């Protein structure tokens, strides 16, 4: 076969493809998509076309077969459907970190857990103090969460001023934080529970765990049983995002056979193809085509389904699911007076103080206690000043905080408006304070 790799058109596309691929996969790109969707939602909700925004997110979508009907609003589909994919990805990351990441090392795990717990408890207590004996007390879980995508995006803006290990530290911190948020959603933001559906869902998830133990690796099997577990969890009354995390924990994290043995088989197959007389022709020769497919199968069996699924979902979630969630939920209509009124409301005071001050006190204070009493330790390149910067940036609670606010105040539009406004304001303040502090510390260090 002829080699066309040197034609002008292909070389031009290759020159474009590589930079474009790097841009799409960069952490700042996912944060940029999320920011653009947020700004677009705010503009749309406060423009002359605000009615079209409300009509769109509440538009009913579905299908019917005979007398059977299934329909829901776009906002409901995004929040209770697509966001399950996001939580499924979170579950995969949690499992990987617990098995082979920072959470697998006891000294790092203790530090991350204590810091994350401090960063959750302190904001929740501050919010509760502002809203004590009010009907808005239900929103205590809102300032507990940290938006990993936005936090990492902000940190990348000052990447040359911080050690690389700090990015891994905030990822580990955010993962423990996410575990706490998921438990809070499952335990405290569930109203009526159907025991039958809940038992069915847990039975299906346990079945997936047994299948993992038995060596089942077919993705279609996990998809079909996982969708059934999600649907029964939805019908049970527990928020289905919990099902996304639970299902992720059943995904196989070990290769089917020892990677070394499979790689040796692949090398042997490649050597036999190289020793074969003539040029390898994967298009014209059926035998060569099948040999290449066998090599692909060897490589796949040497990897883990968990890592493959995590890689496959990373970009769709970052570039599609989270921006759609922001577009559907960040559209808060306000003017100067309503903005100030929202911030002065107990909900606004609790959220802003909880995210900006509570996260700072909780995370940096817990880190100091860990170091003081030798409970845990920080990586070599990180010091307490880096952790203070991270604790300020951790006040960016946009995605998860908005999600919890929607669950808690969905039936109370006034409270939900105050919560969303305060979350946006607190996230911006936290980002600015974190950036300024890190730049100040790095300049002082030099």
C-alpha cells in the first residue's frame, strides 16, 4: 500500500490537530467552558430574553409508546440524569485514589481527611449559626462543597508560583470533600424513601460487585445493570447521584491477567509479524488484520476498566455535562438591590461567610493541628502557606454548592435565588483572595 502521510493536506491537519488536542485536554479549558456557560446563563437570565431561558430549561422532553409516557423538564434531565455521569466519574476517581493515589498512603490520607473534614464542618457550623431557628436551616450543606474544576483552573493561573504537588494535594482534598458532600446529599437531602426500590437498587449494585469479583469485564453488562440500579434509586426517593458513585465503586480496578504476561504475548505477536515476509497489510490481508486485533486485545486486557472508563468520561463530563449543568442552574436574575438583599439575608451571610471564612479556618486550622500533633504530614514541596492559599481557593463551591442548594430549596424560589447569588459572589471572592495570597507568598519567598 502507498504511504500518503507526506501529502500537504494531512501535514496541515496534523499541525492543527496536536495543538487543538492539547488545548481541549488542558485543565484550564474545562474551567473555561464552565466559566463561559456560567456567564452565558447569567447574561441570558438578566437580558430581554429571560423568558426564553426559563421556558427552555423547563421545557418538557420525552416519548410515549401507546399509553406509556416518559417525560421530564430539561433541567430535571440534566440535574437527575446527566449529573449522575459526573458523580459516576467522581466515584471512579475516588476508587483510584483510594487504591493507588494519595489516599492509599496512610500519612497523606490522614492529612487529607482531617483537612477536608475541617473544611466541611466549619462552613456548615457557620451557616447554621446565621440561620439558627430559621426555615433556611436546611441549607447547611451548601457551603461544605468545593468545585474541583474551578479550583484547579484558578490554581493553574499561578502554576509557575506553586509546586506541582499542590495540584495533587487539592485534588485529594476535593475528592474527600466530594465523599462528604455525597453522603450529605444521600442522608440529609432525601425526603420520602421507598424501601422496596431502595433495596432493589442496592441489590443490583451488590450484584455488580459480585460480577466484578467473578471477573466480569464486559462494559455492556455494567451499563445495563447500572442503568437499572440508577432508575430504582431514582424511584426510591434517594437522589440518583448516589447510585452513580456506588456503581463506580463496583467497576473493576485490576487487570484481568498480569500486565507483564500479556505484554510479553503482545511482544511475541509483534515480533512474529515483523519476521513475516513482506510488508504488513492490515487492509488487504485478513490474517494481518486479525493479528493486529489480537495485539489490541492484549493491550486492553493488560489495562483496567476503571482507568479506561475514567479516561473516556473525563472530557465529555468536563466539556459537556458540567457546562450544561451551569447553563441550566446558574441563570440567576438580579439587580443591584436584589443582589445586596440576597447577601444580607441569613442564607447569603451563612453561605458567603461559610465559603470564604469557614473553608479558610477549617482547612488551614486542621492542617496546623495535624502538623502540630504529628497526625499527618505534607508532601516535601508543600508548606503551611501553600495550604492557606488552597484553603482560600477551596471556597469556590460553585457546581456542588449550587447542586445542593437546588436540592434543598427547589420548592422555595426566594431562598434558592439568595443561595445561588451568594454562591457566585463567594466563589469569586474566594478565587481572588486565593490568587492574591499565593502571589504574595511567592513574591515574599523570592
